[in-house]
C-alpha cells in the first residue's frame, strides 16, 4: 500500500522548514492524511504514525522490534547511552540496575523532600505578592531532584548548571533532530551553545561521581545507589560514563518535566474556578490540615485527574523509533532500519480519542470516562518497556507540590500579563506571573 506524503515538502530540506515553523500545528494536521504518513527530514524518509492503535503497537505490542531512532542519535552527545537513548540488552541491564532506586519505599522517602521543599518555598510568599511561578517551579523541581540525586554541596552547583543548560540543549537538540546531519557540524551559534552546555555539565557531574567514589560512603542518595548497583548475573557495576549518562537523563527529566507540568497546572487551575474549588475541597478533606505524605497520593483522586489533563495538554512534541526488521502497521509495510515518529501532542489532541480536545476538562479522567480512552492515546511518559522509569517519582512530586501549595495559597493570574507558549521539544511558557492569595 502506498503511503501518503505530507504536504509542505521543500527541495533538499524536506519537511524540516514546515515542522520548525508550524511545530505542533503541522504534526497535528497529519492525521487528516492517514494513519501512517510519509515525511522527509532533508533526504531522510520518515513514517509518521497518527493513530493510537498503531502507536500502541509500536511502543508496546511490537516494542522489542524497534530501537531508539535518529532523534536520540542526535541527542547522544548530551544524553550519552543512558536509559532514554540506549537499546537492546544494554538498556535492559541498565533498567534492572536502576529500578530499585525507584521502588515505592524510596519514593516515600523522596516524598518527604518534595513536601519540605515546597513548604520552604511557600513560607517565603507574602500575601498579594506577585510570584514568577514558572521560576518558582523550576527552583522547586531542581531542589527536589538535587536532594534526591546528590547529598553534597557540589550537587547544588550541578543543579544550577542543569537549570541553565538543559533548556538550551533541548531547544538546539530538537533543531538538530529535524535537520540534515551536516547542520550539526556547521560553526553556528546554536551548535557552539549546545557543545559548551554539554562540556559544562560533563565536568561538574563527573567531579561529583569522582568525589562519591573516593568517599566510598552511602549518602542515601540516588547517586550512591547507582554507584553501588551490581548486575545480578555478572556482579559488575556501572562505569563512571554509565553513571554520568544516567544522571544526565534523570536531571533532564526530573527538572524539565515536573517544572513545566506544575507551572501549567497552576495556570489552568487559576483559569478554571470550578476546578480550583474542587481541588481545594479534596485537599482539605484528605489532608485535614496536616502535612501531605506519599500515602495521600492515591487518595487525591481529583487532583490526579487535574494532573492527567495537564499532562494531556502539555506533553512533549514527538519521539522516534527505528525498525529492526520489517513491520506491518495496519496496511503499511515498514522496511527494516526505517525511522518512525510518534507525537504525544498530536495523539493527545486527537478528537477521535478526546472530545473537544482544546478544552481543559479533568472530568474526562474520571473512572467512568477514562476507561473509554483507547490504548496509545495518552502517553505522557511513553509506554511499554521504554516507559519513563521516573514516572511514579514525577506523579508523586506533582501531586504533593500541588496539594501542599493548595493547603495555604491560591494563585491568581496577573491581568494584562499574557502568557505565550514557546514551542521547542515541549510547550514552554515565556513567563507566568501570579499573585499569591492566602486561603481563608
């Protein structure tokens, strides 16, 4: 069966200019052309999957028949061979080594850090004060992942550098992923910024690893657990390079994913008074004035619905896979070694799966409605064996931060300060000023 080619293809550059100019609008429109659509990034042929059913097949059913795609090859100078970018037996080994660090017992300990960090922030707020909530959530997420990962003073420096470098790397890395290979070799400012950010992060994180190894003490942090992890079959641990790659992966996801989700959550809650009332009522009932703990997370049912809706509306733009052998997707045969794109954003805004997808509606995640959402339609953390290892950490963090803030404060939008979206690898806010109002 022939596969339709997306409109907007340029000579030599393919669909790269259209994707970089129109971003989310371009990829969301591809469903109109079929369940599988052909794109060209420069001369490279790409298969873009638009349906949730075929997405589930790629990520879950036939997941072992795919590996990470060219997008992750372009990010490798930064992410190395960590869980996000590694493949095959090595990926499975690394996941086994890291999985104990995300056991629910450890998540419960991290929950104490999450609540304490949030309490420290909101204790500094003054009634009527205008806060830059996007900055506050970056600070909260950075402190939380920093305390979970590192216990030394130098860890603070690593977090500051991560907050400086990760957004830059995400932006320039996405440009690289969509551009012909020669672009990353050009002496242009974006490439220089990308390379310098990688060099800075490498120096500071490797110094942290060296100090932990020399100290040979279990500091009770994630870095200590990674250094102590041993393969049950061989007894071997991770090299410094492997630990570095995993730390960079955890920093990237731990800061950006949670900070963005929290900022968007506070914005949407403020825009929807009924959502705010219901969330506050639930927090008041469940917590009854006490401090939140990890045990409260499953009890905050409506809060989780709000979070799911935020994750639906503000996911990453796209991810890629590469076929290891011929794969049949619906009526289309995909040759071996072919690149496949999946867009969580396009799937999350597909009206076939989500009625009125532009509307913020936490009730679509009520149990009686959520059961009808197709597999593959909602993938904020991926799916299958490549699902983000830190998804439980992230959900716990977002839930506890929202609940802790809601016990004491309302956040109200500042008039005449419009929030604009900057599209890179995800939807970023240009700013988010909000007024802190004490709850009566």
